């Protein structure tokens, strides 16, 4: 035997000592990791929220509160059928434990390390969150005090969840924990708890369900909407059969029972689709609640399972009034099938004050909300946003800018563009083109600005206009009343855009609070917003929106009317002289309101008679109500705008030496023509109103007035200081009335010969 050399002996000793050091360091590091983990766990756990039996027994629903702290409603059903442990069938318990946590009765601490490791390995293999490691106890804790949002799955939350699960495990029996869980889970359609669900889906108590029905009820909490047996029967059967398979594997049912249950139709014993009996407030608020739920989900929360306190921006009185106006006959419509979508927004905050999803809404939760549908063209109500505001913003156009309303053919086509009256009025100012809603000047303006640049401008205001759109988008783009109200809000605030929001704050059960109010974003210069507002005042005073006028109120707005396409008229040729959609978007400094009117389906009818004015009349009635307790404040001209009296149709603009044949116009400072100076000190708004109508009249100019409201919602002014007494000739008044009547009559006439590309025309 060969004797080991001294060198080999020392090498072996050194190698042995090295391994000993490695092992020592490994266990030392492992010990440090364990100690650090325990320390970190303890650090996180000390801040865990309290959890009580009342919380564990309560439903998982979120509650809605108004901004003044008043409770509005719960998202859950009004009645929850709570089932005590001795009334819960063993079959249901077996089903839940089999599919959710088969070691539920074996684990002693409330968490299952084997399950956690198994889920980690499964997730690592799939490179996603394919399996969960939470026990039923942990799920109960999560449903009670934590958000189920993926963004909230932090190490801190998991540590607190595990700590609370261990506390619940110590304080309550397995049967109690299972009872809490069974009565807390969300089961779709506003139902909480499996007892409530059994009644809703099968009109039976839990102990009367057969095996297949029990398995479906047990499996639904995993994804209650996705496994809805009414809407998604195949997915519901898939989930039911998974539950049955786990019950078979866990020896809770026999093979014969399994075969019988999986072959049972998913619709066996299922009640016909129905709705819970909801209160009147739920019916009125349903469109608003639908948008709240959508917004909360987009923010990463589950409003049905997270026990949230959600502060919403609704003004319930305004919401009630809006619903009432649409349904009690005070605002006329063509017929009962004519529909409406409307949104009221506070432009200074972006708070959605009220929303109307339609008329004669059915008693169904989360139904169609026409106020937010974006598949309808805006007609000419898009012109201020997409055409004229960008022209002022980027090209520094004045309200006196001369535009040519003459024969126009879209470039590269043989499609001729017509105005609503089939006439061309020649050269006119931008102010008049917008006031009278002429189409050709609007399209030519967009061509000058460029669709790409204009679409970017509109997008910053919440209106999505594709940059590759044709020029016809100048007179109609797809948007909702919600989006239009938000965009016009930027005009009302002198250029600051607040995205419309239904939710202002969300508070989770563990005390975290998130506030979603924002200071807004400046999307245009003050000069742009002020000049657009000044022109839109004229739309209501003497243009296409006179039916929206509220005497004495500082307001601005724009109409929009959409034609039927050639394809529509082939099916319904009698529709050729009536509009398909009618819009009005108007605002004060306190509120913005967007209104769409029309029909859901072509066969339902067309807008005719007084129905053509419904959008304006709805706005007038609602804005009169909203402003009765608000200060009536005008917009103040910024220093970046110059006001001057300009000779009518002068090109370039010529300063007038007298009031005759002239009108007030606005210029961006630094871009006014030579000789134009700011003489707005001589400006009088009531004088401007008379001049706009090309009438000579002496008018009232009261510097301080007190306004009271008459029975028709108009604002009456009574002087509190010296004022000049206005006198106006009866002939002037008659002329204005005749003009308005003629305009209204003409607006109801369109021609079927207009091209398809010109389907989005304003009357």
C-alpha cells in the first residue's frame, strides 16, 4: 500500500477545513436569512389591521359615499341570506374544501407551507400566477380586510395576511371559518354568499341543491362573472366539472355520483334570467354606478370583494333631476323610443356630477349606458375642439379671420361638400362660420391646421380622433357625451383639462386611502379658450343654439346634427329630411353638459318635430336647475387677447370708427393687424349682443345686478346700482324672432343627394 505523502495529507486537511468553513458559513447565512425573515415578518405583522368576528361575518361588498360623507348605497344585494353552520350541507363543505384547500382540516396554523411551495413551483414553471397558495382561512382574511388587486400582492400584504390567518385559526373553529367564507364570497349579480346565490340561481336553499348544482355554487367564487351559467354556460360547466373531479379524487363522492353529475345539463333547475328587486335610487343611479365600478376596476381594485369605501362625485339631487327631466314629460321627445345620453361635469375638478344612460331604463343592473357610448358621431359639436381652437392655438387666427364658404370638393375625390341649407354664403368671419355652423369653412380650417396636429390637440382633451382621418372628421367625430363634456370643460376653465372622474377617493379596510383628484392639465392657451368661448356665446344668442338660451346667464355652447348615410336611406328613404343624431354641448363656469339624442336602432324611428330640439331643451332645463344656486359669473378676458371693433367683413381687418356696420372681434396679442389696439374698455356685452344681430338698439348695462329666477328658469336682473334703461324697437325684436324661426325651420331640411362622406352635417 502506497504511503500517503506529506503534501497530499496537508492538501486533504486543507480541503476538509475548507468544506467545514463552507458548511458553517452556509448555516450561518441560512440562520441570518431565517432570523431576518422572522424579523421582517414581525415588522410587517405589527402593522396588520385588526379583524373582528363582525368583519368576518359581514358581506364583502363595497360601499359608496358622496363627497359630503353621506352613505349612498351598497354594491351588494339589499338582502343577504346568511346560512349558519348547522344549515350548510356537508356536500357543499366537501366541494369547497376539495377544490380550494384539501388540507383545510389538517393545517393547524392557518397557512399551508406545502401548498405555498407547490404553488411557487407551478407558477415558476408557467412563468405566471397560475396557482394560488392561499388557504381558505387566508382567502377569508383577504376578502375581509385586504384588496384582491394584483398590484397589492406585496410581501408586506402577504405577511400580514398570513399573520391574521394564524390569529383567525387560533380564535375560531374550522366550521366557523368555513361558515364565514361561504357567506362572504361574491357570486355575481350583486349577490354575496352561497345561500344568496342558491336562491338567486335556483330559487332553493342550499340543502335542496343536487350534487351538480352544489358543485357549480362551490366553484363560482373563483371567477363569478366568467362562470356565469346564464352568459357563459360552457365555462360554468368546465368549472363545475373541475369541482366534481376534485371531490372524486378526495373520495367525497363515488364514481357513479360523479358520472351522473357531470352529465347533468348546466341549465338543469336554473331559474330564468332575472334581476333583484332594487330600490328607486338604484334604478336612477344605475348608469353612474356602472361607470364607478368600471373606474374602480381600472384603478386595480375589485369593488365586489375588497370591502372598499368609495367616495363618488355624484350630486344625487342633480342625478334625480336629470332622470326626472328625461322621463316625466317636461322635456319633449319625438316618441317614447327616442333615446338620450347626457353627462354633467364640474369643469373645475372633472367631477362627474350626474349622468343619464337613457329614457325609460329597464329594472336591470349595469345596463346600457348611452352617455358613454362612443359609436355615434358628434356632428358639428366637434368643430370648436378639432377645427377652430387648433386654428387659434397654432395659427393665431382671430375671430375676424375671413373664411370662404363656397363650393368645395374633397381633395382627391369627386365628393362635393354641402352646408345644411345646400347654399354657400361666400366670405365670412370665423365667428360667423362657427355661430351659423357652416361646414365648408370648418373643413377648410382643419385642412389649414392639419389633421395630425388637430387630432393631437383633441386627444389632449379626451377626444380620440385618428391622425389618419379624412377631412370630413372636421364636421363629425365619434365621441360620447362624457368625452364631449370633458373637452368643453377645458374651454370653461380657460384652457385647463380635468379628465372626467366618477371616483374621488378609495379607502381599503386596512386604512389605506387613495385620492384621485388632480389639479388638471393645461391643454391650450388662455387666449384660445377665451376666444372659443366668446364665439360659442353667439351660437346660443343668435346662432344654431337659440333654443338653449337662458336669459341673463353667461353661457356658451354648440349644436351638432348628424345625417343618415346613403345606406341608411336605402333602407328607410322617408328619413331623408330628418337628422339621425342631435347634440348640444354647453357650459357655464360652474358646469358643462353634453347631450346626445337619437335612436338605438334605425327601425325605431327618426328625430322629427320638437324632437329636433330635445337636446337643447334638455340642456336648458337642466342648466337652469343647476345654476339657480350658483353665482352667475362671466369669463374675464386675459391680457393675451385684444378686443376691437372691426368693420364687418374687412380683409385685412379694419378698425371701425363708428358702431355702424361693425362688430367686436378678438385677436391674439402680437398677431393683431396694424392699427388695431385694445379698446375693450369701451366694450359693453349687451351692446355686443345687439351688434351681433346687426340691430341698432339702446341696451341696458348694469354693473351690479341681483338675479332671481322666474318659474320658467330664466334669470331676471334687477339693478342694485344706477343703470341705463334699455329701449328696443318692436321691429328689431320681430326681426330677431323671424330670423330664429326661419333658422329653426330650415334646419329641419336636408337633401338625400348629399354624399356618404358628408353624412355628419350640422343644421
